[in-house]
């Protein structure tokens, strides 16, 4: 290779999308979120999952739980629905912890209705001084 030839072009090829000024992709996590917080937010749903599975198996009678104290007892439909609903609510709330580190959760209620929400309590004095 001679001195006048370069191995690679100095400018990167640009696509039509880059030329038009496309928006940057959204970050995967809220900027500045520590790694331990990201791991903890992902671990919470996984920690709650075994108890939900155990509840469902117990209600179905597959978890080794019997009603030997009351042999005439039969589970009703409401028992199954209650356990299913309880497991779904627990998993749903556990998945909401991802909102602490994801951009969709960091926005919170800021985009709801695009209007100001009334405050229930005035800010403390030291915050009021900072707002002046």
C-alpha cells in the first residue's frame, strides 16, 4: 500500500435515515441507573414466581396438600379464582418494579392527560424557597 492510499475511508457512509436527522433510539434503562438496581428490578418478578406457582399447584391438589382434617371438603370455583387472581396480582405488582429502571416507568404520570395535577399538600418551606 502506498502513502497516498488509505486502508479505510475517513468518513463513515451515512444512510438516508441518518441524513434526515432521525431521532436517537430510546435508552434501555433510565440514564444513571446503577447496575445493582437494574439487577434487583429484574430479580423481583423471578423471586415472586415460585410462590405463585406453588399456590396454583396447591389449589389444584398437586403440591402434596390434602384435607385430612376435613375429608369432606371440596375446593369450590371461588377458591380457584381467588388463588389465580392473587397470583396474577402478585406477579403484576412484581413486574411493576421494572418501571423503576425503565424509561416507561420513569416518566410516571407526567404524560397522563398532559395537564397539571393538583397538589394535595404544599411543598415544605425549604422547597418553596428553591422554587422562587
